């Protein structure tokens, strides 16, 4: 009995996520369609591929044996599609791009404009997530390209450094903490902070430097939302530490103020990652190149706002 490629895609989706419902989300279909497809594939191969439990689905021995062959067949089919598209000088297909909230809009604005102009056949799908979430999405195939604040594991993705930007102390307009162009890192010992719940790149850099100096940070509030962190700072006496792209819009509008952290200057480096879970199609590679080719203005426009670099 011939095996349809769509059934192998459903098999790979369940194998990657360990769940029929999450595979349905990944494949943009229904859970019943995924379940029906797996049942059809098992009937065609004459072997059970998953053990179904209340916690999800795990591969049987037959499923584990099928996995590398299914990945190879699907990759070959995708490569064939890309080859034909290349012969027609057309790059097309879906690309799932995941970005950290702190860098998402400045980067997406530029990448999306170039993608629409140069590669209109690409269907770009964008999600925001923490570094940990993006790594998980790259690992299980829920995203193809990621931008995150630490280098991803080599087993999960192929990574390259993109750019770095200084960390800033951010406060409400008129705050005494941001009256000077710069503020020494030691001053954080006397400032009440709102900080991200997730241990993202910026928080890790700040906490590492504080430990090195024997400083105790005054964390008044932890919030798992960049948007809410900025709203808290804008409406209270709390401050936050953030990279320029995370607060650029609000600073330009006068809703937040900022000073650069110095002594030492801390910088946040962002990385581009292409997941190894799926074959990197020409569309995925094109989007990755658009991201990699993005060159931000000097410190994301910081010199234009404050007159200093």
C-alpha cells in the first residue's frame, strides 16, 4: 500500500511534540485529522507506531525505527519542491520565525518589508517567546528560524551571532535615576527594580555582574511580560534594565526615559538560529539571510535620542 507524504508529516508532528493536539497545532489541522492519519499509517504499515497515554504519545520500537526514514523521505520531498521552485526562480512556502519580545518589532519591521518585496511567495508566520521557549520550538520543529539572546545548543540549531546592544536603566519620564546620560552599575544597589521572571539574556548578564561585585539587587516585582514591565515602569517609581530595541518606541514617544549602564558597560548579544529538526528549505534560508543581513543603526538609534554613543 503506497504511503502518502501527508501521513508521514503527521507522524513526524506527533513524534516531535509527543502529543496529538500539539501536532495538530503545529500542522495547522485538527486533532481528529492527526489521529485518523496516524491510524491510517499504522494500518498501512501493519504496526503500532505510538503508545497512547493520558500524558500524550510516545514512540514504540517500530515508531523509533520509522522515524529516521520518515524524516529522510519528507526532507527529500521538500528538497524536490525547492529544486523545482528554484528552476522557476521562485522561492515559496511557509517559514515560521520566532523572536524574543525585546527585539521583535525593530527586526520584524525590516525583515517583513524585504520579504514582501523580494520573496512574496514566502508565507511568513511569526511568534514571540522567551529564549527557553524558542529553543524548545526549534527543537520540536514548531519554528524554523529563531532570534534569541543566547547561542542555541548545537544539537538543536545552527547558530550565528547577529548584533549586540548596550543595556540601559529605564525609568519613568523625569526620574532622578535617569537624569544623567550614564549610570554606574553599582547604583543598581539602591534602585527598586521590576525584572523579567524568565532568566533571559539581559537578566542573566545583570545578575552575573551583581554576584561578581557582591551586590544585592533590589527586585521589587517580577513580571513575565515585557509589555507589562514597561507599563509598570512608566506608571511607578520602579526601574528596569533593558536593551535599546525593547524600549525604543516608548523612549522616542517620551513615555520612558533611559540612561546607559556603565562601569562596566553591559551588552546584550542576539543570535540567529535555524532549527535542525526540519530540512532547511530555500524559503527558510532566505528568511534567515534577511535576518542575518539586518544591520541596526548605531545602538538602535540611541545616539540620535540622547546625543551619545
